C-alpha cells in the first residue's frame, strides 16, 4: 500500500500519527480563504513530482498519486515478477482538472489570452491520473477512471477486485487521489456543509465536514500469483457492495438504504456474518444528516451486535474522491497491527446515533473491517477487508 495525507506521506508515518490522534486540519494557505466562513482544512505538504523531462509540474492530485503508487509498488515487488500486460490500473477520477482550469481562468480574467499558459490544460482530462500512473510504471493491462463522487476510490478497489476474480489480470493498482481546490471548497460552503472548526464525526455538536486531500493506493493481486512469487500478503478482500440510491443529488436516503445494502452485499458475497466483523470504518463526514443516517444504517445491519465504529476524517479531513482509498489503507493497517484508531474530535455521543463510536485508539485483534464510502448522486460503496490466514 501507499498513502499521502495531511498527517503523513508514507504508510508508517500516516498510521502512527493516526493512532496518536495527530490532526492535519489547519489553516489553509494554498489559496485565499478569507472570503469563507471556514478557513481550515487538511492539506498535504512536502510532495513535488515532475514529469521525466522536468518541464511540467503535475497537478496536486497526480503528485499525490505518483508518490503513493511508488511506495505501494516498491513495497509489493509486483512489477519484478509479473507480466505488465497482466497488471491493470483502476483509480478514482480525481478533480485534477479543476486545478489547472482554475489557474487558467484566473490568468485569463486578470490578463487576457496573452497571459494564459496553454500547458495548464495539459492534464484537464478526468482520466489523467490513471493514465500518468499506468504510463509511468508501464502497466499495460486494463485501465479505468471511476467517477462516482466521494465513493469513487472505494468503488475502484471493488471493481479492480472483480477483474482479478474474473481472471483477466494477475494484479491491479487500485485506489485514488484528490486535492484541495477553491472550486469545491466554495461549492460545499454554498451547501452550508463545512465546519468552521475541525470536524467532529458522530459528535452531538458536529457542524459539518473539514476538507482534506491525499491519495491511497493498494496493490491487489490474485492469491495464487502472490504466493507463487513470495509476496507479503497484508490482508484479503472478502468482497464489496455498491449501490446508487436514486434519492437525492446531495443528501442520503433517510432510511440509509445505500449504506445498509452495500454493507449487506459485501458480507453476503464474502460469506461472512455480522458476528465476524470487528468494526466499521465509517464514511463519517461529520455533517449532521450523513452521520445520523449512516449510524442508524450500521445499527440496522448489525442489530444486537455491539459493533465498533470509527471515522478518520476528524484527523485527515474529507479527501473527497480519495477518501475511500485512504480509509482502506487505514482499515488494512488495523488488521495488520491489531489497532483501531480513535475518532478525532469525538467527545459527546449523539443519543440519536445508536452505535459505539470509538473515541480513543485501542489495541484489539481485528478479524474483518467494512470500509464505507458515499458520494453525491446517491453513490455508495462498502469494501470488506479481512485478515489473511494463508
């Protein structure tokens, strides 16, 4: 795996700071936030990736994806003993086109056509991240960019899993990257969804989300192929669920049907019972409606089982299209390390959310985790990770 986040630019640093409750939510300096009620977010620093010629600087999401993919591929060793035609790449379609377009537009408004640089539009295509990763690392199998809002990278992992299961590839680079932009920042402000203080997932006094950015990349591989080449297997994907609610463009169905059905799909397809799931890594955006709906949906699925729940968005922010992948990395690390990170900024339980939200980081054997994601348009995904017994 590989990860880029506001609390760490590699897997070890990320998980250490996550477990220690280190927050990456701070004042935003990458653009002028003075017109907005909220001026904070979880931004990444210390990443700079250029083209091989050094002539073009990649947009932020592509920089994140390159660094995370490099970490994941180097650790996995999959490139050394796998036909590159049998390695594919499915990533969330990041908002990378937003960043050069914003710059192009500002330059045009301020100075006219003579002030713009057409190279700013070089990476406008929504599939640019996938293409750069596949081309950089010489992956010649299937490639695709998944566009389902904030469920995109969770769904990318699930669809990559399907491709391996069907025997079309031996391995997949899966996940996603996304980055801060004023366009999305202002858009969520118009929806009154942004908290003026660091977000508080599932807390009684939550006020909205905090923006984040980053990347999560997982190397998925057929079990027989991984064992044959002596790979270090971190965990197993049991299965996943996906659903389009068809209810509302920006709000979840009040009965939580997307969350309920995707979790149930994932467990049913993986042939695992609710009793075998240790905890749910929730979407947990800290918006009043999302947390209420998701919490009650989790209770419907697990009924009398006292299922543990956490959300890492209180520390890394909402990484938009990359959220599912960053949280998938956290889920797998919980299985590996036997640690469930606490929920940042959670202090006062909401009596209307009938689940046990994990406040503090705790040592605990983790058998299986459901990692939930949801996005605008009613898009939902849930990926089930479980420990690998060999």
